[in-house]
C-alpha cells in the first residue's frame, strides 16, 4: 500500500518529529490499549518529510467520538467537542493541542460543501477522501509506520500536486479544494498535474457555492505564503480568479502594437514580489526582529501591492497624441479595492488600510521633479498616518521600469524624501502632529461650547500647523482670533 522508501528518508522525517514522538507514542499506546487504531495524518506528516514544522497535530482513529473523548479526557488537562457530528474531539496537555477525528467516508450532494457525514472503518478509505495525495499520508501509531496508498511521497519528491481520486470527483465533492491547490502551489512550491489544472478550469464556476469567508481565508493563506505570485497565476490561468478576485485578470489589458503602455497584470505581480522583498524579518524564529515596522509576511502591504492598479482598466484613455492615460486610477482603484474586500468579508480595519494605501500610492510621483515644501512633506506623512512604513515600501515596489537611469532617479528621489521625513520627525515629532491648542484651549479662547464650530476651529489650527510647523501657543491664539473675526 505504501511505496518502498529509502530508510534514511523515513528516519529523517521521524527525527524532525522527535520533539513530539513521546506524545505520539503515548497517544498511540493509549488508543491501542482500548483496541483502537490511531494515526497521525495529513499536513504534519507531509511537513515532516519536507523538514518543515507543522503547528497542527491531526489524528484519525477507528474509535468512535465517544470512545475518543474518554481516552482524551484521561490523557489531557482539558478536552472539548470540536464537532461531534463530524467525529472530531480536541484536547490539550501542557502546551500540546491535538485533534482526533473518527475515520470518515463522507458523501457530498454536489450542491453545497456540506458532506453527508458517514464514519468509516479503515484508514485507507479515510485517506482517499482527502484533498491531495501529499495530504493523504499517515503514520500509524505507536509504531510510526508510513501509510501512503496514493503515492503522496513520490508526488512530494517530484513537486507534483495530484488528487487521491479523480480531480473531477474531488473538486465536485468540495470546490474549495481548488483554492487549496493554488495555495499549496504558493506554500509548497508544487506544480498541479495537467489533469488537475484541466479539472480546475472546467469546475471554476462551482466555487460560487463556497462561502465568501472560506474563500477569503484560502486567499489570505495564499498571499501570506512564500511564493504568492505562483499561486495567483494558477488562480488566473484556471479562471478561479474570475470568481474570487475578478479585478486581477481584468488587468490583462490588450497590449497595442506600439506598446504604448505596459502589461498591467505582469506589472502588478512584479510589484507584489518587490513589496515582499522589502518586508522585514518575521516576528518569530531565529531571524526575528520584533521592532521592524513591517515584519514579514504583511497582509496589508501584499494586498495593496497586488491591487494598487485595479482602477486602470476603468480609467484607460487613448490620447490624441498616441499616448495612454489612466487619470484618477488611484481613487477609482481605492473604491474597487474596498468593494472587493467587503465582498470577501475582510474586516473593516484591513479593508480601510488597504484601500487607503491604494489611494495614496501615486502621491509621491512628482516629488523628484520639483522640491516639495515642508508643508507638503508634513501632509504626506499625516495623510499616510500609521500606514507610512507600508506606503514607503509600496511606492518603492511600484517602480518596475527597465530604464535603469529612470529607476535610479526614482530611488534617489525617494531616498531624499525619507531623509526629509526623518529630519522633520526629529524636529517636530511629525507623527504626532496636532494643533498647538487643544479643544479646551480653543473653546476658552473663542468662548464657545463643544460642537461643530469647535471642530472647524480645530481643523483650521491643524492646517496652520501642517503648513507652517510649530509657531507657539501665543501665535496660535492670535491666528485663531483672526480666523474667528474673519469667520464672524
């Protein structure tokens, strides 16, 4: 049932699992004592052979949910019902958390993703229902015997993505598996087999039965992977992106024979990759830098880089002189970004920040052609607010010109802008810019109560602060009185 593997490969995988072997052995022996089979299954097995660390420990068993619950209650510090109707019981012992699911042999109705749950009676039938062969491997416990009836190890070695059953049946059972295929391309560097790509292309429209939240979660995992560009290409090439993120394939504007504009789709993927290259170290791990302003992976930056030009198809105009313009594509793109992210059920804060980055991504252009005043620099920083560090990286990533002289000029200009921001910040604590009088002081000077007029006065003094820098409290009071007199 399993391919013959060189002993050293299995030894290497077991060595990678070494920190959890006592736990695996303990649980395996407990289930065996009760007359039940237990196996570590899916992602943890795959990742062990890849030398990767898996955060999940998923098990499958011949025991019923009630029998599993009794064993885990005796083993752990706490246990809980993850979904008894689906056969899953969770437990925790110390810092280890496990999920154990009774063998499944589900059937699907082809209309929804909800299976008609049926418990199985053997490991092989449980494995065949899984999404891909690389996830259809198991280690029987407590002996750590590899069970690989569908050649997942061979596919893993070849960097190939196949399904245990025919891909048509697999994707018909659960269309979200097509999104997972693209995600595994981004995460694991595998390439879908030709029949898998064909089935995905044919069944792309069935993704509509999957909830927006589930689709969003898979898209986020793809974007946070090591190579999201590869996964996004699969989504676009198979037609899945039309269901998930139609603005992305829409960027494939036809290129006119005179090449009056660049390929916006390829440009966007390049900007995404360049933005990733500008991220800092991760938050955890040996190379971690918890103080870095944009640690990797950063979802907001990656989404903004991918979507920054989605307003171009709607704003493209062919000019009389032979050029092409995309006036206001930043504003249009910000609105389209917010609309798409809302449709995918992203949270409000993420949606707002990504749309704002898209709106601001052109703000820098023109800086190198004419010196900005200190007021303009202050406004650039104030408008970006907490997104400034991401905006820095998005703006730099947006340079994909092959003209090395132009690219160097843009880099120098942005270097200069960042230096000026640093100087002003040091002088004025720019990221904390406020009027030099607070609301109570403004009310006292003008003799007014809190309300819309007070807000108007506050905004006036903020504008003075941005335009002129610190002028002192007395001067601010005098300017406020002048404004009030003119207003009255």
